[in-house]
């Protein structure tokens, strides 16, 4: 079989370099789907979502050449669609070949893993390397044995105490020393190395005695340790006290909480210096004891929560209430948000908390605010705006709940640290895939009294993320990282640290049990309602918002008109359609860019539902192009799926359903609304609406495909993706107000709609209501015999013509697909399906439009005079203008006399 590559396609297949470039663009955005794939014989068939039609491309690879065929209108074989599918064929062939190689490797090679001791040695070696490579500044104290300052390149200063410069024994105030179980750190190693280069070190070692009794934290034993070189006669008065609490090796020998009694016995003795870390750990331990006692008392009532809580939710609230740190790991749809709201309010009552900071995904900020104010009497404020406004919210706003997103924490970390929130709630923690990022570091370093994490992903599946999430909750539970890795990671000895698997997961679950509670949907199914709806509100990108606003500016003048003509209604349909499409992706509008916050959000949702929780999902989108874009993501991530659209013959649809139902690896059913009727998809228990349909009946049809007789789950999860400040919010707000007339115009309702004056006014008022406009006109039937004038077409409306933003037009090279650059043929297409609607409007004033129209009438009059000898004249008593535009209403009036009248 021919070794196909990009260069071969560019030189031997593509008609020109520009066609290759366009084909690469289609390949990158994925507006196609592979219908047949047989790598063994090199045969592939693709369905392509073209700008002006749906095409089929076929590929057959032979030993020395490639045979291709595409039924698009391009006059040649090397079209951009052929280029796109051939690039995809390369990926499929590589995957097919690599699968065979990997299987052979697995059969022939057995990996060897690093031992815990080897991982520990690597951790120690890493600190030694960093000690010598990083640019530290050292400020020595009065004695070599004693306290010194080490400053990092970033300006952080740590106090390093040296007991023995030669051996490097001592301690450091840095966080790493506290938890690394190595009893050293890079600062201590660097200082020891520095002192060992001093020429007078040996002399000073003989002369110096450590100046005080040092009680520091021993991270290996997780207990205080004592170091003392003072002569016995200097400490004779406290010798018995010291020996009562510390053994001959200097290690604290009683229960750590009894250290409080030792402090009382010392009574501030200047000869004894207790390091700050020891006191911090003591406070931490004593607080845990107090919380443990409180947890055995009866939980306060939940009357402050409006609405009923399920028993498992009350259990979750009780679990997290008396803990300084907890993780609620329930599956999506089980009400983690409500549980955390209740915990926060109860902590306010019990502990006097006044500042609760919620950190969540940007798409969920609005949802958090709505749920807080829906289910309680507390208020919530979303931290947004310019830096001054955000600072003002943090510093002066007394609202209990403040809501921000992960990306904003990095910008505001200094302000939040000054706020010192009582409780930090970390929502959707699984969204932060890489906890080594600056944003994750900023989140973890936030000061807090209590912490709560919400995530729907099972912790045992992603141990790389677990460590940092738990570190945010409890920095001591799993630390240090090298020990966590040694206990649970299977690290390849030959592949430089590659993690090949996990082990000892039962031990990890035992460690996490005190702070983690997780319920799966099937465990609490009997308590759940029939449907659980989650609305995700997403910000439009700047480019999406600009396009959406342009369409809105064209739409609003139409809604201000007194009467709607059929042409007006058509243009309203097109503009509303375009506004909805741009909310999904800019690719549906321009076929060039794929800016889609929804697609990014879908990745996180599918990761939780499908990858982590192995639940089958149905994803609906109204447009085939959007399902193609989603399909590309699913293919790239290796999620197996089937795809249904109106292009699939009815006789073949059952085979897709059977594949989805019976194949345990097929997790997603991707469908347009062609799959909304007549299909049974009970294998899934979750429906994702990529956009909201106009018609509530269509929404019910989508859900009804899953919620049917035979459905094993009595509760269906419904996820709606909604663009904020867009037409989609209007649809959500008014979805219950739809009427037969409204559906007849915008959906598959009645074929005939009575366009009497009253009905047209009713339609206009409903549209105004939907768009947030006041219904300006009453709904009254016209008087008998009254003439109903046809109103001005929208393309003559001066309010529209004044808009600077206009509908997108194709650039010349894209107007006729696949034609070589420079071809002047143009095709304008308008459709209510998944086609481009082209409207080219020039921005002109009413006066200019009026002058142009009058000039046109004068031209017609001249033609009439040449033909008949008589002119078309203005109406007597009127001025010379035959066409006038009302500056207030935009109405166009034409008054003239034809010859012979």
C-alpha cells in the first residue's frame, strides 16, 4: 500500500496550494464524518458537510497511487474536500499501524518499576541539584551554629537553622521541610554547602555551642524534636521537664496534644525556643479534636434551606459540616451545589463565618448565584469587572457568598489573601487538569479556615490530580509527593518516570475516607426525581458577541415596525437563526474559525460523565455542522460514538441504535433532531442539549428518546448549554410562552398561519416580549372594510441601513467553493437549514436612501417619456418627491401619477 503523507497530497492530489490550504482548514475543524473505513484494503468513504451542500468523497489506496472521487461541484478531482479526507486517512492508517506495534510490545516487553526507596532517593537528589543550581542569597547569623536567612530568586526569605554545618543537620521554615519526610530541603542543603567552604569552619565548630534549646518539627516522625548542646548546669531547673516529654533521641514521646501541657511547664523560658511550625501543627491537631467532638452532637435544623433535601443530601451536609476540609464526590446531578450551600450557611451559624469564597468554572458562576438565592435567604455576588471593581467587591461587599472563577484567582490572589476567607469552596475541581499550573498554585496557597471541594470524578481514576486536590484540602494527609508516588504509582525504570499504572488503591481509599464522601446515581436512585436539569451558562467570546450584536442590531428595527410582511418575517427568521448558530460556534457562520466555548465546556462534561463515570450520553444539536465538530473532538479523544442525522436512511438507523445499546464501549449517541422522534435510546440516562430548541415539544421529544419504557434509570440527567447575554437566554426565559402561531412560524407547527392584522401584531408582540421589548401595540382586529397597507420591506428600512454592523459576507475566494483563486463567479445562498445566509447592507442615512429612490423614479419616468411621450408625475399638491421615508417609523410612501390617469 502507498505510503501516504501530506507532501504527497499537496503535490499529487490538491489542485493548487490554495486548495491544499483550504482542505487543511476543513480537516482541522472536522466538518466531515467517516462512513466506511477499511485500512486493510485502503478503502474509505466520507460524508462531508459542505457550505452549499452535502457531499460524499471516496478514497481507494493502491500500491503505487491513490484513487479519489468527490461529488461536489468542483471541476476537478483535487478539491478541498478530497484533501481534508486524505489527511484524516493518514491519521487512521497511523492509528491502525501503531495498534499492531503496541500489541507486539505488550507481548514482548515487561516493565520494571521503581521501588519506594528509589523514588525517595530521586526526591533527595532533586533537592540537591536545585540547591546548587538556583541562585540563592545567604545572610549569615552571628554564629555558624544557629539561625540564618536564605532568600530565593523570587525574593522569598526562609529562616534556616543549622545544628551541625558539617553534616547539614538542622531545619528550615519553608513549607517543603514541614512535609517532605526527608528532614532536609534545598535551602538547608545550600546553606550547609556554603558553610562547608568556609576556611575557619573547623575552628568555629570547636568553639561554638548551639545557643538555645531548639524544639522543631521532625517531618519523618511527624512529632516535635528537641536539640540541645547547652551545659547541663544551664538547664538543671528544666531538665526533669524536658526528660519527661522527650526521649534520649530528642523525640517527643507523648501524645502530641499533650504538648500543650509542656508549654505550660516552660512558661516562656527564654532558653527554650519553639519553632512556629510546631505551634501551627499543634493548633491544627487541637482544632481537629474539637471538631470531632462537635460531630457527635446533633446537627442543627435545615430550615434555612428552601425546599426539600433528599436523605443522601442531608448525609452529605452532616459529613462536611464539622470538618475543616471535606470532598463531596457525588456524580453529576446529585446536588453537590445545594449540599455545599447548606454547609456554608450552617458553618456561618456555628463558627461565625462571614466570608465564603466559591471558585468555580466561568460557565457556572451564574448558576451558583441563582441556586444560593433560590434555596436560601442569603445573597451572592459574582466578582467581575475591572481590577478596581473586583477589589472593591472583595474589600467592602458584606455579602456572605462571593463567586469567582479559576482564571480570575491568579489575577486577584493578593486581594483574596488579604480577605482571608473563612471557607473556600472549590467547585468542579476536575476542570483543573494540571495542578502544576500557576492558577492551581494560586488556588492552593489561598489562606482559609475551612475548605470544601466538589467534584464528580472518582478519585481513584486520576491519582495525578488527587494529590493536589487533597493538598488543597489537607496539606498533611498525603504528603510528601515522593511517598505518595512510592505507595501508589507504578513508575517505569526505563522510561524516565512514566507512570504505567497504580497499585495499593485500597490503602488510598482508607486514607481518604475521613474527608471524602461519594455517592453514585445508582446508589440513591430511589430518592431522585424523574429529571434533573443542569443549565450551564457560558460567556460568548468577543468575536461571537460582536457577530451576535450585529444580527441583533439588524433585527430590532424589524420588531419596531407596525406591520410585518411575509418578506419581513423571512428576514426575522434568518436573523434569529444566525443569532442561535453563532452561540454554538463561529464556524457555523464563517466556515473559517471555530470559536466555541460550548465545545470546550462539552469536553469537561463528557470527561466527567463518560470518561470517569462510564455513563452513556445522547448529545443533540440542531445543526449537522455542529455534530461534525463534536464528532471530531470525540474521535480525537478516543471516545467511541455513533452519529445520526437526516442524511442517514431510516432503514439504517436501527443499526446505529443497536451499536449504541449493545456495545459497552460505545458511549455517545450524537444526533441532530432527526433522532428526536421515533427512536428508543434507553441505554443512555443523560441528554445534553448543545443548544435549546425553539419549541418545547421538540425538547420533550429529545428527552423522550431516553426517558421511555425500558429505561433502567428512573432519573434522567438533562444538561443545557446556554450562551449568556444572547438569544439563548431569551429562549430559556420564554420557552413556556410559545403558542401554536409562534411554533407555526419558527418550528414544525401548522403549515398555514392566518396573517390578519391581529395575528401579525400578536406575532410582533411575542417577538418583542421574547427579546425584552415592551409590547407597543394592542391586539385588535381591523374594522370591516379597512385596507391593510403592505409595510416597507426591511432592506429599505433606514433604521437597518444605519447599522454599521452587518451580516457577514463571503470573501471572494470563498464565495464559490473550490474554484481557483481569482475566479469571479459568485453564489449567494439563503436557507433556514444549515446553509449560509448572505446579506450585504451598506450603511446609509435615510436622506441618501430617499434621494436614491427618487432618482430611480425619475429614471423610470424618463423611460416612460421615451416610450409614450408622457412622464410619471408627482401627486398634485405634493412636492417633487415621489418617494418619502418617515424619519420616525421608517415607513416608505410612494405617490405618483401614471400617464393617462
